[in-house]
C-alpha cells in the first residue's frame, strides 16, 4: 500500500510541473522553512539557510556560520545541502552553498517495458548571496547556477533572486518579499525542448506578540498565478471559495521555550488540497518539528506530511568555524 501511494504521489507531482522545469528550486533547503509550511521569506532569526529563500535576511552576525542539511525524500531520493557565510574583504559578507539531489539508479526500459539497462538522475544548485542593510530595510540578491541531468541529457540555467525585508526597530515584526528564479536557460535537455523556469513572487510576515512565547509566520506564494492554475484540479472535487484564497498561503508557528528550545508547527493549504483523497487530507499539508541549541551547535528536525502514506523528514545542524577549530 505504501509503495503504491508513493508511486501515485510521484506521478501526480510530475503532472503538476509538466509545463515547468527546475521545480526543485522551490523545495526547502532548510528544516526551518520546511516546518513553516514549505516557504518563508520573513523569518528574522539569523539562520543562514534562510538566505536561500530570501537573500535579504542575512547580515554580518552570521559570518563564520556553517549549515548542513540532509533530506531523505521519497522513493529513495536524497537531498543534501551545505551553506556557509564568510567575509570577502571589501565586498563584505557573502553566503555560498550547494544543494544536491540524487534520484539514485533507475531502470531503463524499451517501448515494451523490458529493462535494458540502468541510468542515474541528479539535480544541483550552486548559489551565492549578498545583502546590504540601510536602516530598517535590507536588500539582497542570490546568484544561482542550476542543473538537472537525466541519463546522458541535461539542462542548465542561470537564475537570480531579488529580496527585501523590513525589520521593525521597536517590535518583533518583519515583512519580506522575494522575486524568485528570474533568469534564463544556458542549455536545454534537447534542441526541440523549451523548458520554462519556476518564476515566482513571494511575500511574508513574521511577528511575535510581546507577552506571548509564540512567533508566527505567514507566507503568500505563487502570486503571479491565478488560483485555478496552482494545481491540477480534481473535477469531482468541490472547491470552496475559501480554498481559492487560502491555497496561496503557508502558515507556521514556533513555541519558544527559553533561548535554546523551539517547537514548530506548520500548515500548507495548497498541499493539503492537492493530495486529498475523496476530500480527506489524512494530515497532508501539516508539518512539525523542533530546534535545539547546545552551546555552539543548533540541531533542527522537521517532518512534513505530504500524502496519507508519505512524509518527508529534514535533519540539519548549524555551527560556526570557531567551534570546529576547537575540535580539529
């Protein structure tokens, strides 16, 4: 049953992006983003992994930080990410990272379905980010080189993210906006193919009420698309008007227990509707996780429910070069 449901998910997921390539660019590279519903562009918590989602988030305070994430996806797919921030002298702080996705070894078949060999598939993203702060406003840019390879064919693209964030000086409140995946193809899978890039615009806010141990994050995604184009609708599904609105939004909250423990809960309405069966979601779209700080180390875990038979876990650790020097 689990294998059948996973195959259903992969087939359905492919149909969602049939007219769009490089959709892996929009997957979370951070355990924190994954638990906040899958997208976040306003969380002001000095997490260098957040810079991939909004380059304006970072500042000088994260110089020397190192972030490593492992994401065992579905059907043997594995994603790994490493991000670091360093000082480039006169240029100032830069954030650099690599994201690699390995789909494993797959069977190659002929027109009759007979196995005639094997092949591999991988995706990668190399990214470099820079931000500049002016008072309560910060602007940032990411330069990304992305590639997707299937067997002996592949496609490469050069992309840019432009982000901005406003931080209130007197309240725990921030607003962020990102123009994401603006760029062009360097090469395509075939000469006849015309792969489109997953261009997007996101806006979000993060706020913490003064006398509450909770921090809330709300992010609007897919703002350049109409609600009817956000996913492949089931003709037998009764789509309420509220769904037309809420499918744009991701919601996340963090319960802050002191300065070292954080419990997280998130909700992605679009994902819930996409993978509902007979209008029953079975937990799809809900994510949860925690953050634990021990001295110079920060451990994060998140679990995102995708489908009734499929969940996706994220494991990550953040530290800094000073702590590593003490070990080595």
